[in-house]
């Protein structure tokens, strides 16, 4: 059974929770999970579009946190930043593995059903599958920057902190990533249900 | 010169794809997931406690332990000096000891409480 978070921890800074956990307090772990597990799971889900895989990534990200907690340095990256970074790496890793043996976007299933609502739904599925496959084919840093910017909606300075690079480098990675995505996906625009006007 | 901009049509197309992805439902963490993560947390704490009392580090040999108990090289130097002094005292001639006594304590006096000719006092 999951222990309830200790109310005394409700206002504690994230770093203090890590220290408390490293000193053996599992209620601190419960508080950390309450604060960050929903966001980590959402980030993994948006990249992977697969609940089971997203849960695996979430569990793995937190497992890494539990293991690193005794060596957590006061003043190092914020827990939130660290989790964005680890989750992004883990989820992109899985996405790339998933598409490694299936590198052609043509392999993404075509809509089969004729019902209008069903066609829309299946086209949406196909579009998002195509987006995932295209993201998986980007160089890793470009994919990470694009995902943090356009799937998580983070600002460039925050992405710069997560990726430990300059804001200018983030802008460049995002722009190059988007050009590469466009090059892969624009040819299939109509097929994926977008009007070519 | 290479531009960092995507063309407006591509930009709009990609934005539509990203918007669609962000609008998808995301389930909150299930109780089962939270329980698995909490079990991981407890196991990590147990592992960390084991690391604090390591079992895989080889114990020092008895000789190494004795060497350490003697104080290492510093202790061994003192021990060697004491041993050599003892050895010298043991094998040195009495005259040499006398001269050492004289040097350390001044002129020595010999006190005889038994006659050397009548050690048992039988002559009264």
C-alpha cells in the first residue's frame, strides 16, 4: 500500500524532500511522487502514445531518482528540471527503438474504415503515428528540443536549462528539427487528412 | 545562407500536428503504478543501507593488521631500535656495562653481604 504523504512535507522544498527520503523517510517519497508523477507520466505519454510504455518510463525515471537521492547535491539542477531531462531521454529512447525496425513513414497504417467519424479518428491516429515516426528519426538532440518545445510547451530558456545548452542552441535545434519533420511529413499532408491549400 | 525558419505552410502543418498531440487525453498515474514506484523507493532505501555497511570489501590480512597495530613504519623503527639496544645489552661485556653505568650514574660501588670465602656463614 502506498504510504500517504506526510502533511508536514506539504510546503517543503523539493530538495528537502530528496534529503528526507535519502535519510529513510518514505513519506517524503510519497510527496515527491504526488508532486511529479502526473507530469512525468503525461510527458512520457505525449511522446509515446502508449499507456503501458509511458508507465514503464515513469517508473524508471523515479527509480533513477531514488537511486541518486543519497548523492543529490544541494544547488544542483532543480528536481523538476532533472525529471524533464531523464523522462525525455527515456521516452525518446523507447520511441526510437520502436521505430528503428520500421523506419519508413509509409509503414504507418492507412485508414481502413469508411464511417466519417471513424475515418477522422483513424486519420488522426495515422497522423500522430507519422509524427511519432518522424520524431524518432530526428537526431536525438533535435527530437528532444522539439518535444520539449512543442509537446511540453516549455519556453526556450527552460529547455536550455534541461538540455544544459544555450538558448540560442535550443532555437537552432528546434528550427532544424522542425525543418526535418516538415521534410518527412509534408509529402503526406493530404493523405494524413490536411487540405493542401 | 541557411535559414533557421520553416516555411509558413510547413509551420502551420506542424503546429496543427503538435496541437492535436497535446490535446490528447492523458490519464493520471494509477494506484498500481504509484504502489510499484513506492516499492522501488523502499527497495532503493534498503540497498542504500546495505551500501553503508559494505560486505564485498576484502578484510585486511592478519599480517597487515599486526603491521597496523605496531604503528606502521614509524612504530617499526622504534621497535627495531629497542630490539638492537636489548641485543647489545645482552651480548656486551660486563666491563662495557660498568662503563655505561659509570657514565650514566657516576662511580659505581660494589657491596658484598656474603663472604666470598664462607658463603654459608659456617665460620661464625
